[in-house]
């Protein structure tokens, strides 16, 4: 018994350290790389670009849903057990995972299990048929199964290509649904059930995870009754699995997901909003709440954009200085950084209000591999789709492409690569605690990352003007004795060496 307890504790410590060293790369794979020329990014394309991700410094890939769906984004399944043919086959999926693991990388799979489309067998068989074997798999508002609970009570949705689709809520209170959900997730973790996880996923992102689904008071206590039993059983299959929850309330720090939802990670939405504001006070307050109140072994995923938000590069008055500040805060502050594909080259895109699911296509455009906008592997699946193609953000020779930025040592891409390398080289940046460091200037943000081996100080001028700041008046140290790891060399050090004069949008990283 004692040996088991020691082993479990050792596993937890190892997982915790391993997690904090991760750099996630969030991919909308339909738009990433096309291996067969049909215009759609696919699994083979992901495999062919693993060298690229390793070159950038990525350790973990997060894929959006793969299962068969009537929607281009593959949320809302028509079959949870089938992979969208445009992505490839399950054999190719396993081959991708095996290759990822050979490179000592990880793969997490985004899943969304609480809704199905009107073409799913559960709905087709149970609608108006209360005797169906699937009669209780979906939530009906009547005993005759004639009044399904539609997603957000909308009986019909229009896709970007003008198809009409229904989305129905799954009855997560039904024991068979719980059993089926566990079966699907266990299969992804260990496809052949042999206890060898080389061909299985390393974790899941649980989309739109809620305790009270859609706040409708129909499916409640889901953390306790649905998710916790499933996640406990999954960890019996593979204790190393990491569960990442997307909290449905983006104004939440997500701490209740740790204490009640049994997950390992949540997304730092409040910190992301503060970073977008370029406001020192907002960033400090959000950072304290993000990093200082998590349960042991639980982590926040730090990001500045994802598949549901505007691109960071499309914020008002954006420039290369601000883009680099965003990169530094994303990678260096703490938690587990997540980079959304194309973020590293400053791809642009803003959500557009539209009565179809095309609203988010502008933030899910093809990764820009080439300066000319065209070339082998470009996954412009929306080509010729009307406004989403005609008003696309991609422009040839605009500096926003991997081909252009890899050649430029001062590019955003090279800065991301530098920051990721810095994080991996320095234990304090990888696993150290976060601490706000006071200074005398409202335009200058300063914080420290600390562990047993080292202390690292990050000082950032958030403004477009030069700024002078006295750093930490309560501590007695001099910048002359610190080692500059990244930033502008030979910055002005007036008076006793505890002041800094920072050029616009400067990010200075020092080691004690």
C-alpha cells in the first residue's frame, strides 16, 4: 500500500513538472496543411508538418474535433466513431499519434460530446419513436419524443454553404450515454486496449464544459454525476491523461473546474482579456488570480487567441511591438502557453456577424506557408465560397507568411522561437512561481518567475513612448548585476542602477 502511494505521488510530481514545460499548439486542422491537393487540411498534412512544429519549439498539439459532422468545424457530430473523410482515416490518425510520440511530443484531442446533429442515428431513430433503443439518449421535452431540446432552443441552423441543420442536446443523465462517452474516450486513449499508449491521445479538451448545461436547469450537477466518474475511469486506463476544460463562462477563472469538475487545466480567459487591453493594472490583477489560486498540480492554459476569438494581430492599432509583447506575455508569464496556429506569424482575422456558421471562418483561414499566397499544401478549403473567400485576410507578399518571416531574424516568428527556447532553457520560466514586481510607472509591467534554481525578472514597456521606471523600491538590487537574457542591450541605467529607461514596446528579460 505504501509503495502504491509513493508511486502515485511520484507520477503526480512527474506529470506536474512535465505539464509546466509544455508549449501547446492549437490547430484548426482543416486550415493547416493539405497533403492530397483537395484543399482541405488533413491528418497526413499534420504529420508532414511535425518538423515545422518541432523547429518552432512546440511540445504538444491540440487538434479540433475530427469526427464526422455536417459542419465544417466538426463540432456537433453525426457519428462520434467516424473520422471526417476529408481529414483521412483512423489508421492515419493513429500513425500521426505514433509519429508525434516518437518525437517525444504529445497530442490532445478536442471533443464535444453533449450535442448531435439531426442526421445522427440517435436522433433519426428516436425522433417521434419513444420505443427506440436511443429514446433516452437525447433530451426530449415530451414523452412522445416529438419535442427535442434544440441547441439554444434554435430548431434549425444554416451552414456557411447554405445547408440547413439541426443540433439536438444529448441527455447526459442517461447511464447509457455516460457509458458510451467513456467508451469513445477510452478508445481514443488506447485504441487496441493493450495498455500501450503509443498510439493513443495524451489528453482531451472538453469543449463548452458546464455543470448546468446551457444554464437551462435541465441537465444539472454534471461535474459530479457525469464528468467526474468518466474522468476517474479514464485515468484508470492511463493515469498520465491530461484533461483541459474550456469553461463556458469566459469571465470565470475556472477554479471550480478544478475543485468540482475533476479536470487538470482550464483556459486563462480573464488574463487574455487583460493582455488585450495593454493595461498594467488589469494584467497584474488577472495574473494574480490566474496563477496564485490554483489547486496543487492544476494549471491555467495561457493564450492570446484561439479558434473562437479574433486574431490578436487584428486588434486596433496593432503593430510589431505590440505583437511581440503579446508573445512575451503568452510564453513567459506562467501556466501552460498555447499558440493558435498562424499566431506565430501574425495572421489576421476578425469574427463577422453572420446568420450562418461562417461567422468564424475569418479567424480560421489557411495557414500562410508562402509569400505568394499559393503553393503546395495551402488548405484554402473555403476558396470560391463567396464573402469568406472574397474578403479573406490572406494577401500575397504582405510579410505575413512563414516563408517571409523565417528569412528575417527580427520577425515575429523568430521572436516566438526565441521565447520558447528561453522558456525551455530556464527552469524558472518553465516551472517557476509567478510574482508581481512593483515599479514606479503605470506603463511598465514587471514580474518575476522563481524556482529553487533561479529567479528571472521580466520588464515590459506597454506603451509607444520611452518610459523610465524604478523597479521594486522594496528590494535592494542593481540591474548592473543582472544578466540580460533577451531584449535591448545597453539600456540606460541612471542613478543607482535600479532605474530602467525603456524604449517603446521593449521586453527585457533578466536572470539574477
